[in-house]
C-alpha cells in the first residue's frame, strides 16, 4: 500500500501560476479544481518581496503596499529577468536573484496550499510563457526546487489556457490563436492537436509588454504632463534614481486608475504627500487632482 509521502511523490494535484504581477495556486479538492485563498482570503498573491532593515522577509500584499513608500525595500516584476544574472539590492544590503525572489513567492503559495490541504505539497505544475527559453525554464525549476517543490512540471501558459477553456485532444481538427496579455508579458500562440497531443505550433511575444507597461504609459503620457503644467518636475524621470520614490507613488496611482477605467469612463487621481513628502525641483509641495479619461488611456 502506498503511503502518503509516496503518493505525493507520484501525484501532482497542485497548479501554480507564477506571474509577473500576481501569482496563484490551485488544487484538486474533492474532485473539483479550486483556486486556493491565502491568509487574506484572496485568490491572488502579489509577486512582491520585501526585505526589512532587520532582514525579515514579507511576501505578497503587505510587501506590495510598501512599494510606494519604500521602493528600495521591495522587489517586483522579477519574472521579467529570471533568465539573467541580475540581482535586486535591497536597502538592507541584501542582494537576491530572480530565482531567489521567485522561490519566496512559491514558498508563500505552498503555505496557502498546506493550510487548505492539511499537508505540504512536494509536486506541482507551474505555468510559463511560451516565449520562455531553456534558460528561463531552468531558472523557474531552480526556484521551485529552492522553495521545496521536489517534482516540477512546466506547462506553457497557452496550453494551460486552452485546457481551461475546454480545448482538448479529442478535437482532431482546428487550431486556436491564444492571446495572453499579462502584467509583464504578451504571448500570442497558435495551439492545436498533433498526434493526439495539444501543442503550441508557433508563438510570438514580448517579455517586456504587459499591464505594468500600461501603468508607466499613464504616468509618463498623462500624469506627468498634467503635473508639469503646475510644477517644475523635470527631474521626475525613470532614469533618475533620486526620484524613484515619487515615480513609485505615481505608478501605484496609475495602476489604480487603470483598474477603475475598466468599468468607468473617467477616474480621478489624487496626488498628495503622505508617508513621502512630494516636492518638485523648486521644493514646492506637489498636490493635484487629475482627471483621467478612458479615451486618454485608449
């Protein structure tokens, strides 16, 4: 008779979407697929990692909320550079690679699964963009291993989407064009059946095009030009590390406006000093209510 440990080794009932912006974990519970909720009762966990001055690590919503206050303490969007040797240096002095940061997010998702399932999963399917090369896939597997996942199966995101929407190998003819515009990447894949297996026949994409880039467009094409009508903010650029905090505040507000514009024709962005005093190049306090139209975003 197979014990629980051996059963876990040969059975994969955990699926993970390790995303640029948010991540999620799902499991087969009582024969039904269920997206598991974290300790905040949310299905999505922000892919954000904070290292405090004392070395403590926060992952998820609490880390992301700190981003606009102390961007030097929080790493985000590291999926974009998981295939490189780049690192993020926190204000505490600690440096972490994309593999290490991804492992922290995966550990958080495993804790969610353990709380819901009553056991620590050791095998999982993790979805990856079709545009990921062998090095990026290998780094993703390394992150999973570091998080404690002993057996990892990588599944291309277009195939996962096709399966989720009812496309199966029982279909002998036809093909699907799958568009996946995520927080950091765009994938366009041609999916079909070959020899009874669902395959990606061809794909094209951009690992640096997604919702986060839309946020920056709102900042640079809408918010900054309107602020410049009242204030001297020539130094407020992404190229200037001395203004990273101010730009971080604007980017956070831009994301919120973008979400609201999904269901409304306009959104108001209130820019004011809070934990951070927002000062222009003449040391005047920056304060404004900016109206953003959906037509401007489009």
